[in-house]
C-alpha cells in the first residue's frame, strides 16, 4: 500500500499519471515509427461571401491519418498569413485538430479586410500588373518533441488592363448636325496609353490622341473628359483642360488625362468577386470643341470608348468554385449543395468532426467541419504531398 501511494498517491493522481504515461507512449510511438504520422496531402482555397467590409476566404485542408483510429491533436497550433505582393491581407491562428482514419477534409474560413484592396492595387500596378499571392502557415505540435514546420502556397496573378488602347486605327468623330461643319468633324488616327506614377490616392493613366481636322476652318478643343467604369461602378473621372488648336487639314497630338480613384477600389473588389473574378472595364471620352463661330459643343467620343474584360484566378481554384455554387460574370448564381452539419468546438479549441464519409479515404474517412470564428481558422496552406505533423 505504501509503495502504491508513493507511486500514485490518490486516485486523482493515479489518473493523471496514467494519462501522462499514455501521452508519453503515444508520442514515443510516433517517434519510433510504431504509429503512423499524419500528413497534409492537399490544400485548396476559394472565396466565399463578400460584402462592403470583408471577404470570406474558405480553405479545405486534407490530412491523411494512416492509423486505424482517429487522432485528436489538441495542442497543435497553426499560425498563418496571407499576402498579395507583400501586403498583409489576412492573418490568424487556429488551435487543435481532430482527424479520422484515412483522408479527412478540415474546412476553415477567415475574413479579409477589403480596405486593404487599394494598398494591394498600388503594388499590382507598380509591379507591371503582376501580383504574387503568398500564403504561409507555421504548424507546431507536441508530437515528436514540439516539432515545427512551415507550409507555403505561391500563386502569380497577371492582368493586361490598358495595353489594347494602343492603336493606329483611324476612327471618325461625329458632332451634332450643323451648317458650320460636315461630319465627321474630326478623325482620331492614333491612341496610346500607359500607367502614370501611381500614388496611394490615385492611379493615373497617361493617354495620347492624334487628331486630324478634315475641315477648312480650325477647331479648338478646350478640354477632354474621361470617365472610367469597372463593372458599371464609376471609379475615376478626369479632365484635361489644356486647349489644343487643330488647324484645317492638319493633325495635333493631344495629352489626355485619366485616373482611377483608389478609394473606390474596395467597392469594385466586391463586384469583381460577385462576378466570379470578372470585371468589365470601360473608359468613355467627351470633348468640348470651340467652333469657328465662337460657340462650344460637347461631343461624345463614342468611337474611342475603350472596353476590356479583366479576369483573375487568385487562388487558382475558380473551376472548382464554379462547380460547387458560385456567381458567374453575368451575375447568375449556380445552385450550391446543401451544407454539411457544423460541429461545436470543444473548450480547448479543438475541432470535433462529423462522421460523414468522403471519397478517396482508406479505412473509413471522415470530414470534420469546424465552426468558423471571426478571427478565422486555417486560411491557406500549400503543402507538398507527404508533409507530416
């Protein structure tokens, strides 16, 4: 009895001792290879609901457990960050995982702050319309002695927004019927555009028009106004108020200003995601012309209207998202399968899974589904097959 009390003390102490020995034996079994070590076999990210303030990012993390019993990694901690051109878009932490046998898909979600969109946009333009999406995660677990390892996702996104504005096509400009001139009143023989010096406040587009006056009398173009729309949202308006005199039978190169108001880009971002990452860009132009009579007229330059479709695939998973219920470019939404039940987190932050079978597992796979929290769960990890806890 004395020896038993010395070793175990009270019943409570005995229970604690047994648990400690069990934990040590499990850790040791992992260490010597008697128990298989779980590994990350796939990670997939996609955009979820979006509103004026936030964008939900959903992540499916597939973990393989080669053991015949489920494992609860209650002390596993995952810290993650999401960056677009080194602009931090989201960060968070999740503690505790519960995995069944075979393959288990763990579903997480977190929220992106839409006010970060203008900061990212500036880097995108400065970087030649290229964005490097990086998602880094650091996983720490007590298995194998508090082992720590990093997983990363790399995805590059490129756009070509204004290059097609460069054109040497001759386009007529018609004004209202008038006894003073005949239509076309002007020809634009060439257009060109390039990004200006972008700031945190605006994104300038430097444009040039080469205009020809087929009339015998001179025109004075007192100003050219440009209006930029992205998915029918006005994101910029600028006026070139430098006058240009175009003599009859001659050409004149005009500098035309256009600019995107960066503060409106978070509104555009919402529309971009609602249309399955598709944007219809449109730039309209209007010229104010002073006639030889001294009168002025405002002429829509309809033939110069610039339209461009911009499409992105930021996480490289648009095809999968579309097949599971997303909004297409026309605004129509495809049906979404009924959601699986969401279990309740335990007090220690671990996630208790359901017993819903999934395809591809061995020995009976389950798909635990955590309850999303405001600060999010695991956002995005791109693991090579075989990365292990």
